[in-house]
C-alpha cells in the first residue's frame, strides 16, 4: 500500500502506475523481483544538513560519494539516523523511504545518473509496492530539486 502522504502528492501531480510485488527488504531485491534494472529504480537517502534534512535521490545500483555530495551541499552533511528517518516518514514502513521529498517538506538533490532513465521506478513507502512513471513525470516530481553528480555505480 502506498504511503498516504506520497499517494496524495502523486495523485495531484503526476501520472503513475502501481506495481504490487512480494515484500522485499532492499531496493536491489525489489528490482530483481520486478525484473527491472536497478539503474532505473530511484532510492531516497536521508541526510542531515545544516540543522535540517535533505533527501538524496539516486539509482538503487549506486552509492553516495560523500566528497562529491559535500562539494554540492557543503561540509555539514551526514547520514540521518534511523530514528530521524522514522520521524520524517511517519506513514512509511521502516527502511522504505520514497524518493520524493516535497510531500514530506524536504529539500531534494537528484543524482544526474537517474535523469538518463526513460522509465523511473520507486518504492511506495512500503516493501511491497513499486511505483512506475515515465521520465517526463519523474522530471515534474523533481523540477524544484537540485541536480548534480554525487554517486558512483557499485
């Protein structure tokens, strides 16, 4: 089931499809189960930054390269704790952060590598729902975000 906050926001802003799947505990396992490339599965990583939070969006196959991210945001960047994440994403399952920050009042930075994908997938705030949209719809969701290169395949 899609997190209510996310679903309301998506319904008001973009066209998307919902793909239910067997529960998984990692974005890469979700990609495998749904037979999609992890390169087109966007994941959200919550970062603590300047006394607040930023949501970094990158492909499931990538890892944040902190020196590049700090070059974009400044030195005061670190991963948020599980407790902080749970407080920000109250209607999402533990570990199922959707890569959409606007509806959770978070600033967003999107890695350039996800921008190359014709179709983008994302977790729906649980571990058993995948959301799919074409690149144009994803671009609408991330139009107000900062865009930069801060991840590496791995």
